[in-house]
């Protein structure tokens, strides 16, 4: 579809796929939908994790800004920050429609909890990251999305960023069991980049994207988030990405399912 309000609305309706499918699969398996959904309103995780969710992406944006400045990238540390009202508006938009409520109840609240036991937390986060990136791939060919205008270097860096962010979100989820916390962390990660004081005139020159400038920004951004993810793995360990117990499938409403063997030939025929 050509860019239009209809196309944009359809894209955002579709973005609720992880939420809707997680709820549907939980219900269709006869498991506890309420237990799964309670994670979305679990806010009692301690002030430290609220500080992480709200502050870590802002700190990362500050480090990215310093890094871009250090390599003489397209940045002006003297530029004014966006208004608090604009920042808050973008954050709440992301919290509901761009990575928070529409995605995290599926990626972390369903998939991470179920894959923690099978793969270990770190590997599970990477598996989810690959699926998560693949789920976004249509955005790169749909004209109504900003992804469709990304140069190749930005697309590659964006996929790398998905993988590193998946590790960070898994860490926050495994330590708290709260989907709400990872919704806030995800939304803030999507929002905090607006405080990086890039110089648009050095990125888009005479209507042409300066791929070298974009590459510099992308490389520094990816490097900072990779270092954060590696630090988490080093401190908390690959198996759990946490110090205590972590969510598993029973934490999100799953039950042990046992199959009753058929008792007669009639039942065998029905199952076949």
C-alpha cells in the first residue's frame, strides 16, 4: 500500500501480533491466561529496576553522544534537547504502540519464560532476538514505515541492535518477572535516541543520505549497546542473566501436560 493513514493504522494493528498470539496460544493450550497477563501490571519490582528501566537508555544515549563526538561524527553537543513534553509523548507512544505493550507480553512474557529452561537465558534471548528481527523484516519494504528508508548500513546495525537489546530486556525480565518493566525499558530505549544531538544537515546532504555519517552513528550506537550486553553476561552469567530464580513456563501459566494412552482400537482410530 502507498503511504496513508489507512496503511499506518494497519501497520500498528499488526504490531500487536506478539501480544495477541501469546494470549491466544496460552488460552488454546488450556493454560492460565490470568497468570500470563498479571506480568503486564507487575510494578512491585523495587526502585532500582525502575531506575534501570528509565535511566539505562538515557545513560546509553549520553555515551553514544560522547562516542560520536570522539570519532568526529555528525553531532553537536551544544544543540538544545527536545522539550520534555515531546519526549514524554514519544515515550508513551512507544510504551503502547512501538515496542512496549504491543510486543513485550509476547517476546519476554511468553517466549523468554518458556525458553529459559530449554536454552539458558542468554541463548534464549538470542533465539528470540533472531525471531524478533525477522518479524520486523516486512517493515523494510513497507513504504509507510521509517525502516524502508534506512540505508543498508543502518539496516545491518539495526538488526545487531535488536540482538543486543534482546539480551538487555531478558536480563531485566529474568530479574523481575515483570513485563511492565521490560515494556518501560523497551519504550525508553526507543525514545532516548531523540536526545542524541545529531546534526541533520550532515546526515542528509542536498537530499542525499551521507552513508559515512550514518555508518558512524550506527557503529557507535551498536558498540555501546553491545558493551552493555556483554557486561550483563559477564556479571550475571549466561545461564540465568540473573542472580536468583528466573521465570519459567510455570511462572506464566503453563502446566505440565500428560498424554493419556488410548484404551481401545476405537479411540486409536479417533486420534488418528
